[in-house]
C-alpha cells in the first residue's frame, strides 16, 4: 500500500505558520501535483511527506502507517530534487549504486536493478560518464534512476524540470508521464508550472499562502474554479476579470451587462466579479446587436492563435482568436462573450457563486 493521507497538517517555524491545516488524500498509484506560486507552501508540504521537515501539528500517513516520527529512510519514499543532487565525482552507475548501499543487497540484485532502471530511462550507454559529461536532461534522468532503483512506495518530485530549457522540459515531462504509466507508483509532484500540472496530474492541489484553494482533476480546476485565484492561476492567458454588481437579475459593469446563468446564486445589489476566458471572447459581425465594441490595443501572433489586447469601455481584456482572424492594432471591432462560459464570483470573498 502506498496511499498518502494528510490530516490537518500544519508547519510552523517558530511563531510563523507557513502551512495551514492541509487535508489531502492521495490514492495508491495516483499522480498528484502540488501547484502554486513561490512561497505558497507546496515544497514545505512535500518535504514533510519526505521527512525532511517535521510536522508541527496534524497526522501524516503513508500506506496506512503514521510516519510523523519516522526517519526519511524508513518511509518508503524517494525524492528527485530540482538541482539533481548527484555526486560529481561518481559515474552514473556509482550514483545509482550509492542509493542502494543502505539496503545491503546482494551484488547480483544491485546489478539487475541498475541495469533494468538504466534500460527504462535510456541511460545504458552513459553508465561510465560523470555528471559533468551529461546534459541537463540526462542528469535529471540519472536523478530519477537513483530514486527508482530503491523501488520506493512513493516518488516525490520537487520542481524537477525547473533547470531545463523549454525543449528539454517537454521531453523530460513526457518521460516522467510515461514512467508513471509503466510503473504505476504513487507520485507527489511539486511545480509552479501549470502546463506540467495539467499534462501530468491525475489530481491537482492548488495552494496559496499555505492553504489549499482547490483539489480536482485538471479538467475540474480549469472548467469549475472555486475561487478567483484558481480562475486566474489556471489557464494561459489568464481568465479576464470584471468587477460589477447585480441589478435586476443581471451582472452590470460600466458598458457591460449580462444575464446571470441559472447555475449561480446572487442577491440584488451584490458586488460580484465576472470571469471569462480569452478563448470564450469571439469576434462578432459588425451588425451583431448583442455584441460589444472593443478597441484593439495590441495584437500578438502565436502561430495557430493570436492574442488581442482589447479595451471595452474602461475594461482591459484579452481575447484568444484564430491567427487568421487577428486584427491590426487601432481598429474597433465587435466582440461577443460566450455567456454559457461565464464565471461569477463574490467580489468580497473571491469564492464562486455557483450552486
């Protein structure tokens, strides 16, 4: 069993509390990503699971066993660090072998584990090289291999792609995903990169200031954000936000008015924030009576798509349109919001008003 459970887990450094009562269940074989900006508590949470940080309060269990007071080596976890943490004077083989020394295995078992792991990760031709002779992607695969040879119950990844360039990040991300499918091991993965989270995770845990904002599948957190923070953090470009009020059953802002979808519960006069993703703003026909006037301030060509920085009345917004539909800056066009895709949040709490 390799399920992980956190019950009201708290971390304090003296009088400063940095993780606030995290409740989380990670099922056996699940790939869970802790996602959030720098300083949100995600790495501290990971390090508590690893045993590299003490739990100040609450209960942490792995495989049904409470591990609060267990040493890292006794938890059945293996961690892959952002900076690889390889021994520079050792070869690839020696780095992987070193991870097995505390287990005191027979040489034949050690050799087989190393050979099998090297084959899976494509490291076989590199076994006699030292880290300085490897590329960043190869070093990260060695770090992964050093974790794998221990056959842990749980893999912990701490921003493993941060030091790689864009092309290598894509490649190693694909390798990590393929590795998880092959091994089926429980994975807890920390990143600030939403692309990594959306492409790798079975479940995403979005953190902010030491609190869990939302837990769900990539589809759930994108389509049904529970707070304005989640709504703007997930998705690129970020969701557009407009502040307004409820008047006669409509959301009204300066120059903009929309009927409230039935899935939202609102009160007359309530201050609200309306969210609309850039991909849900479409260029409309010039004679579309339900469309809005928008001045194009900037056009950004991205290949298949283009981003239009718009000014609608006093509101600045971004629309994502097909590249063929891009419009030169300075023009005024008509745009229509997909009203079925509107999101509505309480302006004071930032929480969704969905029923």
